[in-house]
C-alpha cells in the first residue's frame, strides 16, 4: 500500500513538472507581446506601490500611537485574577486607536462600553474640538470627557 502511494505521488510529481515546463513556455511566448510586457511592468509597479502604502501607513500609525498621550481609553475587556484579585483591562485609545492591556490602575480615563467604539470616537472628536489644542488641555479634556460619559446613561 505504501509503495503504491509513493508511486502515485511520483507520477503526479512528474506530471506537475511537465505542466510547469509547458506553463513556463507559454509565459515566455506571452512575454514577447508588448501589451503583456506593459501589463507585467504595471502589475509590478502596482504591487510595489501597494506595499509602500502599507508600510508607510503602518509607520505613521506607530508614530502617532507612540506620540499620543492617550487622553481617553475605551474598555474592550475586563478580567480579574481570582487568585490575587487584580483587575486587568484591555482598552483602546479613542484618540489614536492603540490597544493596551494592563492593570486597572494604569487606566485613569476609561469609558465603559455603553456605546460602540465608533460612537465613542465620534463623541470624543466633537468634544475635544471645543478646547484649545495642546497636550496639557488634552489630558484635562480626557478627564472631563470621561466624567461626562460616565454620568450619562446611554
């Protein structure tokens, strides 16, 4: 039985190799056409551009998140260690979108998930534009916004 399986796999491998040679030949013939050459060049540039956009977007996101003061956190998940009684939170910053997990004491401006994250971001954006734009006020805005969100029942 094993030898039969090995033989079938070898035959399939030989068949795939023959097919590969045929495909490579067909590709070479197609590449003689100027339109196909132009398409291949365009496809290559398109892929390079997409990769550069992804890379640059990721770099910008990382830099924004690194420089954000995280004025308001949105609660994603909460867990309590039954042994030691410590509470852990998983939160997302409504300013930059960064997700962090840590002790509850590490997050002083957390809004509960009474509203969706998208709604919280929208409300934060509307609220924060009503104050002067600097880091000092950003932290104060975060505290005030958190108090307002906690006092409202949604």
